[in-house]
C-alpha cells in the first residue's frame, strides 16, 4: 500500500524530469520527488578502450569541483548537467568517446564561468606548466584585451 499521495505534478524547470509534490499519509509532511525518464544506457569509451556506463553524477561532480567557490548557483550547475546529458542522449546512440564528452563539458563550462572552465581544462587536458594555462586563456584574454606581456 502507498504511504503517500501526490498533491501536484508538473514538468521540472530543466524540462527533463517530472516534479511531484507529495504528502506522507502517516505524518502529513510534504516533500518533492523528481522522476526522470530512464534512457537506454550509453557507454563512455575511456582512453584505454574500456567502456563504462554514462554517469550523470560523474558529470555533476566534475562541474561542482570546477565551480567550487565561484559565484555559480546549484541551479546553474544542474542546468548545465541537464544540457550536457541532453546533448549526449540526442547526439550519440550507444557510445561516446571520453574525449568528446570532456570537450562537451568544456563547451558548457565556457559559457558558465571562465575560471571554472580553466580549472576543468587544466585537469582534463593535464596542463604541464604555466604556458598551457596561457595558451588556454588566450581566447578569453584577447576578447577583453588583457593579454599578459
């Protein structure tokens, strides 16, 4: 037997889930659940050729680390994760190369926050020295005419 009842249902703000407002029949407390359509499993092909299931949580974790102590809301991170997930499921049928997935994450981070983008890029592209940072920053700096000498 169900221990709760649905009070309200609607599409979530990101459009990729159903938001349901529920009430516990025993204690009368209200809470919200999100239901997401389960897509067919896409595999991520790693550099060494191994295949692992695509993980929305890994994407979110990477974005949160890149955005740490930046003025970026949880909602903005969640929107970026939803957009990346949508891109993956709409662009790839069964597999996505880890390099392509990393580039996709960087495309979304570039629009979200420049510092978060460079943080992610430094780990993803395994920067070896300051020159790698300068090379990655050059497009941002040339836009704002702040090139270092």
